């Protein structure tokens, strides 16, 4: 129950879907041609705490991939960096169907702000998580949710968040100016002026945009597998957006040559393209 979040008040405590139901739904989708799956939820790393035997998120993912071999790609929604279990670390290192794209429920990069948000992690935990994941899977990239202008945030605290995005090389920065939610503890704290929230958000976005542009530039000239989301666009394994110079078949994973980047998305050629 983070101090800024109204969700628990509206939806109650987290409820985990049993593995059998997840497998059944995934198998049905595979049979209908779906190849990429995203496991999502509120506080997803708390999965299983309310189920018999308290299975972890990593155990559930391992069993799901074993039970449904037709899953070609698996992604995860926001992860709490201090709640990654041993099974998940093993999947990150060895399971190629788990995409090298991890999204962190970061929210802030300053310890005092994180404490006032009532988050589980501190600044160093994020650095440790990123370093360990990169050691196990060198091609992994990271996204992160981050709030700019949380109540009581000073210029120094905001700079700590900016530095974290820069030093951890967060490729996909989902930045939001803080927005009060009536009834939450944060709404009663001393507020940062709205124009300052927007300025700080813009500063964070500029770091994320530079990180993304650098990642995309590094991919130019490579042959990559891309999931076609429609005839003209798709996503790489690291979630980089791609535009095609040919008409792709939506829903198919295709091998393409990356021919260029405009800093926001990649361009891909049909040359020697193969579909799965």
C-alpha cells in the first residue's frame, strides 16, 4: 500500500490466479496463434503469497513455460527489484523465451522519497538488481516507472532520480508527474508546485530518450527477431519499436535486418526475411 496509490482501496488485497488457470488460458491462446505473452498484475512479484504452497513468481513462470511449450516469448510487467526469487534469476540467466527486457517498479531514485512512498526497495537495491541481471544476461535492457515531483521532493532528491536513470541506463523510462489521489497519505504531505513537477518530469524524460536513442543505434546493422504487431510495425526481443519497409503478417515473429534508426524507432528491411 504505497502512500501515493489508491488501487488497494478500490480493489482490495492482491489475488493470485492459480497456475492451472494461467496454463489453460495460455494454451488456448497458443492454439489461436498467439506467440508473445505478458504476465501482468498489481505488485506482480507478490504472486502466490495467497495460494496453497505459496509458489513464487519465478516458480509460476518456470512451470508455465514447461507446460505450454508453444509460448515463443514471455514478458513480465513491473517487477519489485528486491522481490526477485531464485527461480526467476535462473530464468533470466538460462531461459531464452523470457525476453531480455525487464521493467522495474522504480517510482523514485532517492532513498528519502522511496521511504515516504513506502516502497520496499532503496536506491542501492536498483543498482544491485540491474548489475546482477546484466551479469546473467548481457543483452538485457530495462524499463522503469518513475514519479516526478512527489511530495517533499527537493532539487537534490530529483537529481538522484535523474542520475539513477542515467547510471543504470534505463532504456524505457515511463515518467509521470505526481498526481494527488484523494484519500491517500501522500495527498496530505507538503506538495511540490505543479509547474516544478512538469519540469522535473521533462528532465527525466530527456534522460530516457537519450538512453533509448543509444540502444537503438547499437542495434543498427543487426539481424533481429521481431514480433509483427501489425503490417508495418513490431517489437524486438528487447522491446525496441520497429517499422517495416514491407507488409508483414501480424502476429508472426520474423527475422529482419535493422537498417536504420531515427532515435525513437528502428527501420527494418525485408531482405532475406523469414517467418516463424
